[in-house]
């Protein structure tokens, strides 16, 4: 998985703030932890995925040991956390020292990860079909599902991105993404390590920190549209930021569509064209704009090496791509299964093709352009994919809520903002009371940004809420 750890490269591997480790140091630190983990033989390990050097070390150690990693979002609400723990049954929790953990984790053995080097060699790694991660979805149609990702899938995606982006050991990646999902963790941490390059993690997104990192030699930037929107807003008044971005080799945006207006503003100020790519937790990366191809705003590029892609109509029949169709993919990048959910796993496939639920067209050059979701209940906000149903269920648990519907609306900063339509059970509660209620049960990024009160929700003859009519 990480050749540079075995060769003892002196190049900086990971930098968080003023702390860093080389590939050789990481091999010693993570290798020793990997051997301790393997000796205790846990079935799975949970990692408290704070944006720290210790989180990265913990993940690398578990991967080296061949033990599946369950990344835990530190902002996860109590109900989601309890579900994830009960479903994945980790045997130990790895965390940075000093982290204050929720009560739900009290019964799970805890091991604080330190940066003390060991004298152990990097252990032999397991077969490529062995599971590497169990990453939980956003719970779009019920409780979050654990997506089992094999070592083969991780390697296939990272090596395909090497090809598409000409990613080398000379690249220094900078980002401020969370470390509990595919974008920030697998691409953003394991990607630089597999290439033998460097990750500079900013801790939290800040354009001044980004400018400094690029000025000091970073060559690649990973971000979500919310971050690029803030960059675009500041470029006109921040020539240092514009100069720093102009000197980068590659700017990559993912997790949601980057608005064309932000594409244009960034290009005008820096001369750079942001590269977009398309992936999911279940598939890792499917397509990307290549660095040696035309970087056309609004497209997510062509299928990555080893990935097959087709569009199908409502009957599941392949179509030419001029008319929007559902994206289906197959290849070594696909997940193995939904943990403990053979029914959901079977339902997600059309033969050996994974049905993504995303709608797209394909141009004459094979470039994919996403146009929306097959379903209407997935909201992409601030780089997260959020299911409306779970928010509705949380709102309905509040005693002042009689009926609830949740939709997404375009937002210049977030991509989409979450809007809750509420029929109160009496005097309308305060909006803050409802948003805090959702944040407490689920996660802060799933709270509604707007609350709108109605006398009734529009429904069809079968009682289903007509969400399009809400906006009309």
C-alpha cells in the first residue's frame, strides 16, 4: 500500500501545523503500532477522526496491520454514533491523546496514539481482497450503511488518479478536509503516502493558511465547492492568494458540483482551471478531468483507468448519453458490500453494474456531465451528501412538530442549503430550537439553515408529500 514506508524515504510524509513526520519516521511509528494491533487481533478498529497527525498515524497503522478501519466523525450525533458502534462492533478505539470523547464510547477500550518511534519493521500486508475500511454513508434512506472497501479498491483508485493527474512523489498536497470520509482520508491522506509525496493539512480551512502552504511549496489543492466559493470571493482583494493559486500545479474540487460562476472567477484571477472529479463512498473515484485534457467547467471528466461506465434509462437499458440517464459503473474501485446488509447490497447492483442514482449526460469526447439525482431527497451541502428523510424523522421527534418535509435549495456558499418545512403541533417553536434539536440528534452539518412554517404540506392522493410544490 505504501512503498515509501518500506524504502525509508527521508521526504516529509505528513505535516499538521508545526508537527511533521518523514516517511521513514512514519514507518517506525506506524509499524510498531501495527504490530501491537495485529498481536491483539481486533476484528475492526474505530478511529476518532479528528484533524490530527495522530489520526493519520492510526489509520496507516491499522491498514498496515490488515485490520479494517471505521473512521468516526467527531461531530456525529449520539444516535448515529450508537448505530455505527452497534453495526460495526469495533474492538478498540484509536484516538489522539487528550481528546474528550462522548459517553457512547465509554465502554470501548481506548488507545491513545503517540508519535513514539519503534524498532519494528513494517509488517507484511494481507491480500488485496481484504477489507481496509468500513465508511458509513449519510443515511439517505434510513440509518447510515457501512460501506466495506477492500485494499484492492483503494489501490485501484489511487493509482488511477496517479495516471489522470500525473501525481508523483514530488507533489505536496494541501487541504483542510475532514478525515472521516473518502475525500479527506483515502484520497487526501493515503494518496500522498502511496505516491511517496507529502500532505500538508491546514487543520481548518483558511485562505491565509492556504496561501502560506502554497507559497512554501505545495503543488496540489483538494477542496469542496464551499471552500472554492470562499476563495473566489476573496481573490479580488487578496493578490497574494491569487499569486499562490496561480503557481499551483493542480486545483481539485469534489464532493459536489462547483458552480460555473466560481469556476470563472477563479480562472480570471489565477489563470487556473479547477479540475472536478466524480466519486461516491461505494465506488471511490469513477471519473476525473485529466490534466492532459481540456478542462471544461461543468464536466467531471472521463472514466478513470480500469473503470467502466454506462448510462441507462428508467427501464435499465443502456442509452447513448445525449439524453440524461442514470450512471452505472463497474471496476476494481467498487465496494465489497454494505456491512450486515446483504439486501441493500443486492439492491444496489444491476448485475455487476453498481447503480449510482446519479443522472448524467456524456458528450462526444466521453466527458461526463452530472445533472442531478435520480431521487429528489439527496441534498449536497458544504461537501456533504445529506438525506432529507433522516432530518425529517429527527424533526418529527420534537413535540412541537406535527409534520415535516426537508428539501435543498441552491446556495452560493454551501452548494445547497437545507430547508425544513414545518406544520407545527401548536404555537410555532423557535427556529433555533428546531435546528439545535437536529444537530444534537444527528450532526451539525445536517441542521436546517431555514425553517418555514405552513398550515399543511401538499400531498398526492397516496399521501406522499409533493416537495416540488413546496418551492412552487
